[in-house]
C-alpha cells in the first residue's frame, strides 16, 4: 500500500470512529504531502463538512475537481457541497449537466437522483432511478426510491407496481409496505391486510419496522371499514413510536406561551418596522393534516403561482439572524426574546434569498410549512405584503387525522392523545392571539367549507391573494401537475371528496378523550 493510500485509509477510519484529532492530522498530511492528488482534497472536503466548515468543504472539493474533472464521484461531492452552502443556482446547473452525462454506474445514477430530489427536481430524479434500475434490476432500494419519486409526481399506479417489486425482492422492507398502503384506498378484493398481519408475527423486526407495519395495517383496515381493528393497530403503533421518542411537551408549550408574551398587542401597536416590500410569498399555516395541501393545490392552478412545498427557510433564517445578533447560542425562550430586536426587513430579504432560484419565476410562490403558525406575527413584520392563509378544521377530526399519520421526523406530540390535545389547544390559543394582534391580515379557510362549498370558498381564497379565479380550480387534480411531497401527495391526485369530514364518529368510544377536550366540535 502506498503512503497516500495508507493515509486515506487511516483518515476514513478516523472519521468512521469519530476520532477528529486523528482525522485532522491525517488530512493535513495528505494535502501537504500529496497536494496534486484529488483524493487528498476530497478528504479535506469531507473533514471540513464534518467540522461544520461548509465553505472550506466546497473550496476543497473545487480543488479536487480541478485536478480530476472527469471523476464522477468528485462531481457528486461538489453537487452535495453546493447544496450545503445554499448555492442552489450552481447546484441546479451542475445537476442538469451530470444528468445529461452518459453513465453506466447505478450507484452514481442513484446518488445523482437523490441530489436532484433534494433540489425538488422530482421528474428528473425519477428518470435517473429508472436508468439505475436498468443496470440493477434486482435492487429493492432503487424500486422504493423510484416509487417515492413517482408518488410525488402523481404516477400512483406505477408507484404501486414498483413497490410490489421492492417487497418481492426484500420482504422486510417495511418502508415499502407502509408507502404502498398509502397510495390508494384499499378494496375488499384488493388489499394487503393478510400480508401485513403475517409480517407483524415476525420476531426479527426493529421497533421502527413494527411501527410502520401497525400504521399501514391500521390504514388498510380503516379503508375496509373495520374500525375497531383499525384503531387497535393504530394505538399499538403510536404507543410504540412514542416509547422511542425523547420529547418534552412542556418545552414546546412554554415556547408558544413565550411568543404570546413577547409579541403581544402592545408590541404590534408600537412596532413600526420597515419590512421587505415583496408580495411574492403566500404562507399557508395550520397544524398538519388540516387540508392545507388542498388549498395549496387549488392556488397552484393559477399559472402565476408556484408551489414551493414545505420550506423550513423562515425559521432557519430567523434563528440564524438572531444567533448572529446575540453572538452566542440561544435556547428557545431566549431566541424568542432576541427576535424582537431583529431588522425585520433584513429577515424578509434573507428568507426570500434563501428560496432562490427555486422561487422567483412566478408572481407568487406558496410556502406550506404547517409550523409557520408559530411565526405568523414575525412573518407579517418581515414581509408585510405576504399573504397568510390559515387552514383550520373540526378539532376532533383534525386531531384524529394527525394521530393516525406516521410522520418521518416531525410532530412528536402526535403519538399520545393527551399530549396531542395539549399541543392542539396551545396552537388554537396562539392562532387566536395572532388574529387579535393582526386583525384583517390572516385569511381563514375552513376545511369543511372548502370541500362542501368549493367554488365559494376557493373564490374567497383567490380574491384574498389578488388572483383571477376560474373553474379549473375545482378540477385541481387535472389542471395542477406540480409535484407534491406532503403526506397528502396521493390524495391530491383525486377529485374533491368529503369522506374525511366527521370521520371521528367512526371512533367515538376510542376518541372519547378528544370528544371531552373539544365539546363544541361534537
């Protein structure tokens, strides 16, 4: 083994063993002794990223690419670093270039597809996964990833076929079992309940895998109107999930209380900040599973409205600017207090800049992150011309819809009914607070009205946004072909339906805690 190869092996072992001292020493030896070796600078890039030096990571990989421009893995690494450094325009350009480069390596195509999906290029990612499958037709993971992109793009039948293949190849792929159950309403002559039940009998499953199977079986049993059996599976999955989450509800409740105390009516009466005078953003806020995706898809029927998805950008920029201003790391309560001192015009511009170039091509873009309800007042201060839409729903139906959905890494309050009730009531209180502080600013959409009186409700929505309404809005599933990555990605490909209204009544006994908490919603 050459000295360079030995150093590279030592470096990657140190990274894997989380030994930063050895990694730092080794990478310094590499770039000092072998500065003309592209792999030296690749290692330097990896080390810089591991130590949160993102600009240095990009600089190092640029040197590697200059030395060896034809090595695909270096280009992929550069694409990754461009994204981490929020250089989205350059990342998109490189992704397009790499997508047009002939490749006979399934791993390269798969990694490039992942990078494209992170850039919201879902159709491009789907094509790349399809190319990778042509090279590795027995790769279960590729079938699953391809199906995920197809679901985002609304090709649900093909997605189900790909998941069938993934499960045939790897029966323990519970991600595939769970996703497949969500793609359509199951029928008595076509469902997977027997297979899911058999899977749950296995003894070689992790808690996460069991959770996914419980949720999938609960969903299919509900489709088949076997409500008691469905809730039994749902409760088993939710309890198991909650047992493996480290979450303190009290901390979230305290933050919402602190927001109301700091940004009270007196603050808004006295505040005269000059926000960013840009009318592009349309924020749709809510708790998850409110029907906000339906409102979003209706707005997306207008050609001048881009659906940007669920962006965490506002919270990220808010935290970044507050931490910079304070010159130290802040806990959540201190962060809320610090935000009162922000330059709100700078915050608004920073938010807009962070969304480019994914946004800016149309008159408006929609940011549908539910948890932006926490920041409604700050959004208005930073972007006073932005539209803010609040989608609300019967709270019992809404809480049940949240409870029965298995989220990836969000909403940890949703797996225990008593915690869900407390969080939901705090959300209601905060939204009522914003309405008092900002009269006339927030447009409220009631989900039940949106599905029962879609023309009237959507016309009011369009009028609030200053957009011309047309009847295509009522056929959003046909006229809006933009990708959807939310938990409702399958449902938005269907015509308007109201079968979710009053769904909680199928579980009156099981949901007694919700009925007691929200008596006005009965």
